[in-house]
C-alpha cells in the first residue's frame, strides 16, 4: 500500500514537473506559430531592382520667345491676349507712330536737300573745269569746289543711313509675332508708355508649341552620376494626381546650382503633351529610371525600420548594434537581429550589400496591430 502511494506521488510530481517545464518553455521561448500571430513578415528574395532617382521639377514650354519693344512710345493698340494663337508676322500691339513718321519725313527731306546740293556742286565743278582751262580761275578755286562735292556726297551717305534708321524705327512701332505659337504672357496695356532707352521692355511671351513640353528637374549631386541622356522619366502633377506622365532625358547640364550649400544639377526631359493637359509652370514629382540591378538580394524597406518590443529581445543587447542597419528575422522560435549594409533602393525594397540574410529568410516588417515600431534611437 505504501509502495503504491509512493508511486502515485512520484507520478503526480512528474506530471507537474513536465507541465512546469512546458509552461516555462512557452513563457521564454514563444513558438513560431505564436510569433506568426504577433508579427507580419516578408521573405527575403533574389530578384531584379529598378534603380530610381526621385526629385521635383517644373513643366515649361519647349521653346519660348520674349517679345519686347525696340522703340519708346505710348501703346495705342493691343491685339493679342492670353492664350491667343498667333502666326509669325501677326500684329501683337501698336506704339503711337506719329513721332516716327515725322522723323521719316524729316530724314527724307534732308536727303533731298543734299541730293539737290550735289547736283549744283557737279554743275559748278564742270564750269570751273572749263574756266580753269582758259586760265580764268585759279587751281585753288577748282580744288575748293571739288572738295565741297566730295563732302556733300559723304553727307548724302549719312542722310541715306538716317532715312533707313527712321524707317526702321517706324516699322518697330508695330510689334509683330516672331514665331508661330501661343501667347502665355501679356504685360502691356493700351495707354501704357514703354521706354526702350536702356533695356528692351518685355511685352509678350510666346510658347512655340505646347504639344511638346520640357521638364526641368533639379537632381542632387549624390544622384546625378546615375543620370544619362535617353533614360525614361515618369512624373505626376498635383492637378492630375491619378495620372502618370512620361518623358525622356535629353540633357544633363554640367553647370551646378548651389542654394544653401546644397548642390544640384538641371536635368532636361522632353515630354509629349498631345492633349495639352500639361501647362507651363506646373510642378512635378519626378522619378528618373536610371537602371536595373539583376539577380540581387532584396529586403523590404519596412524591415529596416521595424523594432520589436523588449519582451521579445530579453537576451539581445541592441546597444552593440548602434549606428548599424538592423533587420529582425524569424529563426525557428526566435527573433534574431541581423545587421546589414543596404544598397540601392526603389523606395519599397533595397539591395542587401552584405549581411547574414538568404533567400527565403522571413523578416519582420510590423506587428499584427499595425505598428512598425520605428527606431527613434541610435539605430539606422
């Protein structure tokens, strides 16, 4: 009886011991299934990564011409308005021509006077030549009249030039379109006085063809080395957030621009705009597609910012990983921190340059409650 009781007692003790060990193991070593319930994971894969450079840009007309006034005066007529379609030679505005017509008449009169004087000079010189042969006048008189003819002929050339200038100024009072296009800016009103004495005032801006636009993008010096002519460009504008437009890089300008110690370079792209949806001056969020890396190890970007709570990291000293990029992978029943060196990214996933990750490894991107628990400390 005593032996049987002892056996029972040891059996019960064994059951409790097994239950205790199981409970302790559950508390300190969460099962993989439990971790799967706690966290959202994504696999590390080997694949291709399209390299992209993002920047901001501005839409412009491919070619614009500023039309100014070459003479001063009062604007008496404006024929072109915003969005007016014009052809080369069309009248855009008129400056009061009264003064310039008077200058033409004056120049023409002065020319006629000098031409009449030249006729008289030639008659006098012919008479002097006959009188000189008869020794009636001195050689000096003949030379003096010949010099007067030469001077008057020089004055005639000056008067011809003056008349040409007066006619040109008169023509300039009519301001015409230099190219076919659309008026995108008008900065003149009837009655306004324009002064062209020191610099040409800008009255109109004409865009040659809005069916083909230009996208000017400022790219940082750290990214410009990957940008080449011929690369694809996609972009969006606030006016049409659901549409994606595309273009092609046609120029990478070598001249830098520095603002607040930040160096950028202008990248010019050609953009098709057949429906005239895009307007000059629109801002754009630009993506330059600069290349593709093939067969590289890829990790989700979300994994590089996730941090699990301390209860899952009781035996991990994260201070040893300070200033390193960490991802956390599920390894059987454990969460394992893995330091990596990330490379190129497309905004969603990044290349793993080095680190103990392999295709198929599951890395945590957030917990099931939707929190990514981003690091706010010294971890990258």
